[in-house]
C-alpha cells in the first residue's frame, strides 16, 4: 500500500522519529539500520547537515525517498531508490553532489510533495 510522506514541518512530533545514526557512520552501518526500519515497517527520517539538502525521509519498503532542499524548502519524492543509494546519500560528505549525480538523473521525474 502507498505511504504518503509529508514535509517535515507538518509532521506531528510523535510521527517524526529522527534517525539515531549520525552522518559519520559508514554506509554498512546505515544499511543495517535501514534494514531494521524495513522489518519494522518504519520510515527513516533525518535532518541533514548539508548546504543543499536539509532533510530526508526514506521508506525502505516502498523504496520512496523524499528530500527537502535547504534553499527553497521544497520537498521532492523519488520512487525506486534502493537502500544502498539512500544509505550512500546519508553518509556522503557532499549530499548535494551525490544527489545531483546519483539520485536526480536516475530517478527522475520526481514529484513535488505539497
């Protein structure tokens, strides 16, 4: 069944579970965490330390990724994003560069989440 993910500011505090992993964790640790989220049917949500992207939400069951941009606050939804790509985005030193190289061109078109 489809899961709708809203923009971070609109989520009630009880619905938004912030990720317990840090951007310094390696990709394998993040993948392991995402697998746990998939087993429990949870959506991984986390603020990002990036000048380009401010927030991400990833549903490992549907492979849906939402990213929120720092500059304009817009959130876009991408379908078919594998757990490995989501983990690499979160672990990347330059999230904007990773997004532009490995998410945007492969998983377009995206739709804006309103």
